[in-house]
C-alpha cells in the first residue's frame, strides 16, 4: 500500500506543475476583468503624499474595496494543521510506520534526524456546517463558524525556522529591514481615526514572537507607519499618562515648546523624521483620552466578558480579542494579535495531548468565536477582514532526535504545506482552497505562496500590489518584492 501511495506522489508532481500554471492564468484573467489595464501594467502612479504634520491622513484605496480594517491573528510557533483543519484519515492508517525515504531525501528539517515514524492525527475530526468543513474537536466553539470561514490549505513557505519564517510571513522578505503588512496598509490608506495609531499590536503568551519587533516594524517606510505595541496591564501604551503632579494643560505647554524646537531643527536640517516626531507627540496627546477609553474592557458587560472569557487586568489572548473588537469600533486600520507558545514539542504522546498544544487551543477557541459573533452583532463583520495563521506547518512524521526507541517529540517544522483561514469582508465564506496529499506532506492542488497571499490581501484592501510601492535605494520597493505573485481570485467573494 505504501508503494501505491509513493507512486501516486510521483504522478502528482506533473499534475501539480499543471495546476500551478492554471492558477496563474486564472488569477491574471480575474485581475484583467476586475481592474483597468493601467493597473495590470503597473503603470498607475499613486500619490501617497500627505502634509508632513499628518502622516496618517486617510487616503482612498486605488479602487473600491469592502475592507476598511484588518484583524490579523498570528499563532507564533506554528500550530499543527494536521490536528486542527487538514484532516488526513489515510495518515492514521500508517501511524507508527517508518517514514518513506521519499519524504526525507534532499529535505531539510529543524529537528528530525535518522528515519522517523509517521504520526497519525492525534484528535478526532468532524465536518461542520453546510460547507462540510473539517475541524477537529480541539476547537469546539469555532465549529459554528464553519460556513463563515475561507480556508487556504495549500500555503507554503521557503523558511523552516521560526524567526525568518515569521519575518517572511509579515514583511514578504526573510531578512530584516522591510516594512510589515500593517505598515504598508497604513502607508497606503492612513488612519480613519486621527486620535489613535492606524496600526496597533497586541501580544499574548509568555513572550514576544521569535521575529521580534521587526514583525510590526516600518522598515524603510517613515516610522509613523510602524505598529504601536500595546500592553494589557497599566498604561496601554508606555508613558501615556502624565507624570505625577503634571496636569494636561502643563503637558500642552511642554509639547508646544518641543514643537517649536523641532520645527527649528527641521528648518535647519530638513530631516522629515523631525516632522514625524512632532506628529507623534501630538498623537500621544490626543491618545491620552481615546486610547485609555479603548482599552477599558472593564466597561464591557458581564455577558460580553464571559463570552470572550476575558478578565480585566489579566494579560491574555481572550482580553486581546476583546480589545481588537473595541479598536475595530474605534476605526483602527490594522489590528495585529500575536499569540506566542505554539511551538509545542513534547517528550511523549501523553504530554503532547495534555499540555502545550491542547492548552493553546483552549485559550484561543472561545475568544475567536466570540470575536466573530461580536463583529457580526455590531455590524463590523462586513467591512472587517479577519485572518488566522502561523508561519509554517507541521510534518506528518514525528520528530526523531536520535533517542532510544524513537522517543516521541511532536511534529517538526514543515514549510511545504500549512493552513490559514480568513473571514469577513471580501472573502468567499464556507470555501476551502487547495489540497495536500493523503499524508498531508505535499500540496497537490492550488498552491499559495506567501507572496500570492500578500498580493491577494492588498487586492482586498483596494490595491494592485505592483503599485503600492515606496522609492528606496533607487527602487520602487513592494511588499511582494521582485517575486512573482498572483491574486488568488477563488478566495474572493
């Protein structure tokens, strides 16, 4: 039976090449029908200039878009798609059998050594909703949203270590120094609320993601477009409150003096970052009232807090989901949630089942479901794009680090195939795009690269990815870089 499976794999290599080519033709045809020819040629010159004192002034998208804001939830550490969304009953039949050589030859892994065993799905799956989406029992609250989700089960990347894979996922480049998706979004569209940053970042888990602050940085874009990291305890943003014995009127006098000195410095040196600094000081002053109100989740009803599982004053993913809804109501353009702790390696199957991964699923399931319900109830779902994913996937074989008796240590990092999903504005609800083989190892239908995903995201925001660019080092720099990128038209409503 294993020989039959490997033979099918070889047949699918040629089929995959054909499907890749077909996908490019379809996305090109879609864009040709949906946008003017000038957009296709990359010749449409957009003007992103704003008054120096208003770097976040709102600008219209390149063409009409349903998406006004984005909530992007990144599970740092890469959750296993094989335990959540990509159901592989055939893999269960080979549980414990030695991995075929074809899976290992010429491949690079983070932890696998020797010849590991295959590992069947650890949890049970059922189909849900009219769409029949497969979702595991680890996410019982999410089941009811099956017909609202748009799954991509054919994501792939070329990075298998966390930091570079996260940086690639959020900036389009594995090396540091490039703007994040949120920075590109606020550069292109500005902020709908001039009293709050256009790009806000919420982090949960035991620490920051491996990629660090680069994941929400502005790179070579002006610093006004970088994400503002918020805190769950104390001031939501450091130094937001006035020092002791300093009144608001006194702070206004200090800012006026700083503004005068900075303006003199700008007239002397001409550095535009000086004007950005003035604008950020003014933003901080205006934020004292609105940001404090936005982060006051204790104002929510007991029913709402219970729906999310949120506890005011306690840092958690649940609190951050509720904050994301409150920031969406305040018209923050790009809201980024990072949840650390998904690199779940265990020393045996019981540990993998009882700790780490299971706990993380429990922490996110109810809050995400409540967020989707809340957005719908408040009329925000139809113009908010919600995104969920990690930086890569997990292997169908368990790690073998050379220990005695092939000690179980979880699934290794797997860049070849993983799952993401979207919901809300602009995307096709109850749809699954792409497919992996019976073992969940390789993509056999409709592969989607990071750059394809970014091009599609920018299209949903109202831009051709060629035209949202910034002149730097003599080049028109883009989120998708010089890479070939295609809009995945099948994902669009």
